[in-house]
């Protein structure tokens, strides 16, 4: 976006929107998912600062088996969470 070789340059609203496309307002920082192994519902922490489209592993708080989480943030800050077995 802004090269370090350029002189000091003020960020405009357009620059910020282009660089950080999550939009205005609050983003989800927690969610609830059902473990694909034991079926128990787990509350998980979300990190909107890690990007609009995320994929990472997390363990069930009940049976301790690993899942693969896919988190996608919409412009309104709402997170869509998908969970699948890590061994599939």
C-alpha cells in the first residue's frame, strides 16, 4: 500500500478500507461450535485481527480431539465458522 521509500503519507479513508476490508463496527470475538467427534458444544475465542479468511486447528474442550476450523468474516464483522475432523 504505502512504500517505505515514499515520503510520509497520510492514510485516507479509502486507503484504510482497501487495506483493512472488514468494515466498520465490532467483529465477533467468540463463537460456539459442535465437536465433530463427541457432539459437545464448545465456546471458542475468535481473532478478527488474523484476517478475513482463517484456517487453524483447535482441540475439543471435552474430548480433547483436534478439529480444523475455517473462519470467514463478513463486512459486518459476523464470523461464519465451519468445523471438521482434523483426521479427515
